[in-house]
C-alpha cells in the first residue's frame, strides 16, 4: 500500500509540473513564473494526500480524475502561504527552502500571485470531470475551509502581543489550520460519494488532526532549525502559540494527548480509509 501511495504521489507531481499555466501568459516579465513557482517548490502535499487516502480506499478508479481537485487544494493552500509570508503578516524571507515571492520579486507580485491561486483553485474544480452536483459540493467544502482559514488568520494577526485563553487559541487554529485539513478529507468523501454521516466523521477527524499539526508546528518552530524545516524558526515570539501559552513541556503533552485522540477516532472510521490514513500519518 505504501508503494501504491508513492506511485500516486509521483504521478501527481508529474501532473502538477506538466500542468498548463498558459492562462497566465502575458507581456509581464515574471508574473507567470511567480504564479506557479511556489506550487512547484513542493512541500509535504499533505492535503492532497488526505484527499487521495479517502478516494483510494473507496473509489480507486477515480484517483486520476481526483488530481485536478488535489491541485485545487494545493493551489489554495499555497496562496495562503504566500500571503502569510507577506511583510504585513509574518514577513518571512523563506518558505519550502526557497525565497518567498515578495523577496524574490516584489510585494505586489506576491499579493497578486496569491490572489490568482485562490481564484484558480475554484476554476480547477469547475474543469474537473465530476458530476455537477459533486463539483458544487467540492466548491462549497473548499470555500468554507478557505473562509474559515482567513478568519483564523485575521484573529491571529490582530491578537499578536496579546495573551489569549486556550479556548480562543483553539478557535484561531481550528479556523486557520484545521478547517482546510478537514475540507481535504471531506472532499475525498464527496468524490467517493460516501454517506453524509461518514463524511461528517471524516470532517471532525480532520479538525482534531489540524489541531495536532498546529501544536506540532509550534513545537518545530521552537525546537528545530531553519535549514531542517525550510522556513524561519523562532518566528512565533509575539504570537499566540501553544508553546508560548502552555510552555514547552505542556505543549508536548497536549500534542501527545491529541495523538491519542486521533488514534481512538481512527479506529471508528471506515477500515479501508483508516488503514490509508495510518500509512500517511506514520511520518508525523
């Protein structure tokens, strides 16, 4: 099964790198490159992997048709990273081991590349080969995840240098991080045409998974170095991170507690899907 995943991701990377972006052709000296290079620069492809894990378990013949939807997810996620790195937000010079767009080009190009990728995500779903009712559900799921992500980011930025209670910190990261992860699983369920109850369970599982990844990311920011994770570390000093609020050891404990909840909930999900998710999550 792991080898099958590796083959799917290899095929997806080929699909991504060979994807025709001529829609951005113009006489602009670099915008077409700026539009696509952060997508090409990689990352974990975690959200596409979540999507594939569900479709592979229940409708494996639809995997290739799912690539364009996975690219929509990755495009929207990449837009959020481009904007997150802007001077008005995290002012980060590095992402995925490469210069951020506002450093390599300029702030205007970075803002507009992010704007374009956000819109492009929904264009891609519209170009997919699924039935119209499935396309509508996919758009609804992705747009909800995106809206909640922006809400979380707004709260995160506004309350820098302010100590928040844990329930408010959870609110920020359920919206900023977890909802789009949950949408990836939900979209897999939509493509697989699972019953509503099963899709809802996947979504709730995704929220817990998203919180786990946020705490993990906060710990990485504290404990790891820039070279290893491909972006600046010790960057959350003024933010409401779990490490800042709970302290290092309590943040580690909160991560382990969420890991245990994730394993409990995995046992309650469809066996084929949970098996795929277990394979995917081993690395984390």
